[in-house]
């Protein structure tokens, strides 16, 4: 008999068979890059919605989460337009999450970020900030959606392959997590691509040295038993809840 989680994930279309190559990359590197996830029309809608929110919210941008001096951030995007629903509930992303978690999970948050000219650099970090006595249990998976072309020049994220296999946090191991790492890989990819990764892997944004647009979305998922980065029950608006399916509500943990 199917569990409740399995039934809801199937209703959301999280049934894609991952290729052997994808599985190998997830196991060895800790991440996979999938191109052409966003079609051109959807991409234009996302760009317009992203910029519209920046203009509308002004100084209040990302007050639901946190603001950043050298990057534009948008938070709580689940409640800020139907264009984002295909992001946090995308079947391919959920299928990869299903493989990585190997158990029930839920949406933690959906936020936007754009590194500004000469800004955006982050020290290497893991999204799970605690030591893991339950290592190698996975608590977090992240999906970075490229709304613009990403390159090393405009601040594409970096990730250290294989570090999802390490229980330590980078700040406990590296002399200076802000410095370049000899093993780092850059998420350089065309707009429409998505990088899905075990968020225990060491990663971080890099500096936008050329000033071209560098809009991305961060779709974060967590183990079903863990606290969400943004409490979806607290932030869910009635108009959002009214249009969601039971499976989507389960994914947000707001049923």
C-alpha cells in the first residue's frame, strides 16, 4: 500500500526515472545541472514578475527572510504570484528531491537573489548550519533556477563537488571559506537551467564582476521533520491557499 507521501508525490508528478548519469552525479558530486527546464515564454514571465516585485516592494524586499547589502533578494515568493508555482512544485525537481532524501520532504522556502555589480560574493557554506550526529542523513536540498545566463564573470554560484559526503562545516575546516577553493565548480549555464544539489555540500555565490543581470531563484526543500526556513503556515495567504491542490498543500505542509 502506498504511503500518504508517495500518493501526494505521484499526484505532483514526481515520478520521473532519473538517468544513470544523473544518479551518478548526485551520488559522487552532490549535484546535477539540467538545462532547458524553463521554456522561453515562462522565462519571460518570470523575469517580468521578478522585476515587478523588486519595484513594488522597494526597501521592504526580503523582510520576511533577510536582506543583503550586495545583492537584491526577494523572499516568500510562494505567496507572490502563480508564475512561481511551477517552480516549487516542478515534477523534475521533486523527482530529484525524492531520490536524494529517500524519505518524506517538504518545501522550506522559495526566494530570489541577484548579485549586484561588484557584489554577491559569499563564503563557502552549507545550508544546514548544524553538526550532524545523524550523518549522512539529508536535511536539505536546494534548486537554483537560472533566470539569466550564469557565468563566472557575473557571479554564478560555486560548489565543491563531493563535500556532501563530509559531515564537517566548511568554516570548521577551511582557513578562510571566503577564498577560492581549488576544487570549486561554477554553475555556468544558460538561462532556463536548474542546478539541484544536496545542500550539505559546500557552496556560495561569487562576485558579479561585469554587472550583467544575474537573477536566480532558490527553491529549498527540507526533511519532513525539520523546521522550514520560512514557516509556510505563518505566511500562507488565503488567496494562495484557495488555488492550491491538496498535494501542493501537503508539499508546503499547510494541510
